[in-house]
């Protein structure tokens, strides 16, 4: 393989593959791709998998990569992986920039936008986020960020948005400015997915924390300017007792009942409750669960955190009040909730829902040990989803609907559609709506995946992204939650590959 082809393949691997398979290719959501396994599959089979994808959630790359790129990737993953360098306090501090000092920032909100209903939207392939005014449905501003921002999270006050790029670049945006802009930035690692803030009373807006995939560690920063304060490595022993060199930091969530973050370590299957009340003498409670922890959300009471151990086909439940594992629930293949969805089931009481990458079901788990003890931390029902390859479910306390997508299902029509259930009448069965068709975009080769439902502040609209190729026209489809009819389609040439959308109020208060 030529030097150029190897470099190009390494870049593609980092941008498209490392998330699921790991930098060292030891596997997690995706299979282990070390040479011992890949050479067994061989060039032709690997090219086929890369081209067409698989039913297990591996996406097809024929619409993004050329035939030559696919050929080179198949060769590249049969070679020994390179180990990337570390990224410590020296590198972080060198990358850290305070663009507008805290004392030079506005003393009051300088714009007239209803901040609670602003959506921070990831423009995946352009390395930007769009702030969209949810009331007018107009793009307020577009901000240059790291590569393929993964999530946006809010400060406890709702004033600052923190966005983390896959390349580890963390940007802090001030919504009080006349036109919001980045006020501080830092690169916390080479590969990252999660960021959160301190939300407990007395610690509002004090700290930010970000987790990285490479190097495997989390970093605590000053919430006002992102100054790095403490780095904690997550390398160590898995729940099975084996050393792992790359235990990546998956989801992080802030407790409202304690000065604590729940930090989920993917490969070790360890859930860390990190007490940030004294970061010089940091206390971590380490809870054993199951390997391949990924994404998750609170139950409605916000005492229990439910996190998918996706490639273990389990959902772990942490009781953050007692600092213990409350349950480990077996589910169908590869649960993938996003933050999940909470509602009251007519028969089983409060439940939390997840959809699945590997199965066409929506799993409902009982979450009320006080009044529905027999159902607590058990699968109480499995609803049919229109396909496997689902990534996100969503509802809202004011809604009667439960929405689920299936953007990674190999069939176009399914990937472009969503399922919606009436949660008061689940026996009625779902409605399947092709969201991409509602956007009325020109025909292109790429699948127009309908991805990630997000509610507006009032809970009467639900927004879906149409996620197609980088050069394809795209859109956000806003559905009226009550009528399930299209209410608005946001189209703009600047909306390049929109994926995750984060409503300020709902993200600030963990409403889902
Ligand atoms: Fe995500 C959440 C990791 C691919 C869109 N994703 C998360 C979280 C993790 C994660 C750890 C939880 C963060 C938290 O709550 O703190 N995602 C990964 C991967 O490792 C993976 C599988 C592969 C990769 O290379 O990144 C991956 N994710 C994707 C996508 O391809 C998606 C669909 C499009 C995109 O923008 O990249 C995508 N992930 C999202 C979104 C969330 C998310 C929208 C937040 C959901 C929410 O409601 O909070």
C-alpha cells in the first residue's frame, strides 16, 4: 500500500470507523478488527462488508467512499494498527484559548431570542453547529466547531452551550451575546464524544467535564473558561478481570441530587460516580456493570440512570442516591437509547424506553421500584419498531407520542421513516411515517436517513434531521406532535448533514 493511500485510509478510519471499532481496533459496538480477525475474512469479503454494510448495524459505505477507497480500507484494516500519541495537560493547555474573557462577556442577554427554545444542531460533515430559533424556525447563526460535533450540552443556567467534536475540540458558546459565538475553546484529546457540566445546587456553571475516546481519559475544566484542571485516566481492568489499554469514555451525565457526574467507561463496563465537590481530593465510586457502555438517560425521577451496554445486550441501572447498581437488564440485540424516553405505561406504570441497533423492537423497562416493585428493572414490554438499525427514541412529558427512528437499517424506505406510538393506547399499533418524503428534497443517490427526534420547549413539536450525503441538499422536518402532520420544513444550503439536535430547555433540564 502506498504511503498516500495508507495516510488517506488512516484518516477515513479515524473519521468513520474508530468510533465503533476503537483506535486499537479491539471492538466495542463494532467487531474486533485486529489483523488476526481481518486477515481471516480476507480482502474480497472485507470489501463486500464495507460496500454493503450488514444487518448487525454496520453501515454501507458505497454512498460515501469510492471503490478505490473501499479497496484501500479493506487492506488497511488487515495491517497492524498504529498507536496514537498521548494528550496530557501540556498539549491541552497549549490548545486552550479564551476568546472572550468572563469579565468581558455581556452582563445581560443582548438579543431578543427565546433562548429556551433554541436548538443547537450538529452539522456533521461541515464541522459546524447551527443555532436555530425554535419559535421562528430560522437559522440564527452557524458556528465553526470541531469535526463532526457529537453532542451539545447546556450549563446549569442555560446560558452556555458546550459542544464536543469527534476530534476532541470543545467549544463553549455564549447565548447572551447579540450573536452567539465561541468564548473559549480547548482540544481535550484526539477522539471524543461527551461533555457535561456541573448542575448540583451551589456548583451551577462551575465545572465542565469532557470524556475522550483517545487517549482514554476524562478532564475536568473550569466551567467559565475551560481551563483544564484535572485529567483522570480510565485505563484499567474490565469487569471480566482483563487489562484493557483503551477503555473509552462514553456518556456523561450530571446528577441534580448530588455534586456528581455519572461517567460511563465503555470497554471496562465500569460506571464511575465522580464527586466533584473537592476535585483536589477526587472521590470516585466505581460500579461494576457490563462491558460496552454507551449512551443513556435518567428515569423520570432523575434518581436512576439507565445506560446501554450495547454490545452486551444489556441496560445497566444505577441508583445514584445509594451509589449502587440497581439492575442489569437483558435486552434484545444492541440497545441504543440516546437518552431514552420516559412515560407512564397504562398497565406497568413509569417506564423508560430504548430502541435497538440490532433488533426491530422498542424495549420498555419498569422504573418505579416504590409502587411497581414487580416490574422494576425488568423488560415489561417490547413494541415493534419498523426496523432494526434504530438509534434514538423520544417522547416528552406533555406528549402522548413515542417516536423511534431506524436510520441505519439497510433498506432505504425504512431508514427514511420513523415509527410513532400512542402511549395511552399502545395496543393500537404504530404509525410508520416516511419523514424524508415530507421534506420533498430532490432525488439523490444517498439514503436520506431520518434521525433523532427532539422536542421543542413546549413539547408540541418534534424535530427530525434528514441526514444524507455531504453534498446533498438536506433539511429538518418539524412535525406537529398532536396531528403527526408536517408543520415546517427547514431547508437551507448551509444545513449540511444535520444530525443531533439539542433543544436548550430540554437539554438543560434532562427532559425526555
Ligand atoms: Fe453518537 C450520543 C458515541 C455514532 C449521533 N454517541 C452519543 C454518546 C456516545 C456516542 C458515547 C453519548 C454522549 C453523552 O450522552 O454524553 N456515536 C458514538 C460512537 O462511538 C459512534 C457509534 C461511532 C462514531 O464514530 O462516533 C456514534 N452518533 C453516531 C452517529 O453516526 C450519529 C448518528 C450522527 C453523528 O452526528 O455523528 C450519532 N450520538 C449522536 C447523537 C447523540 C449521540 C445525536 C446524542 C443523543 C441525545 O439525545 O443525547
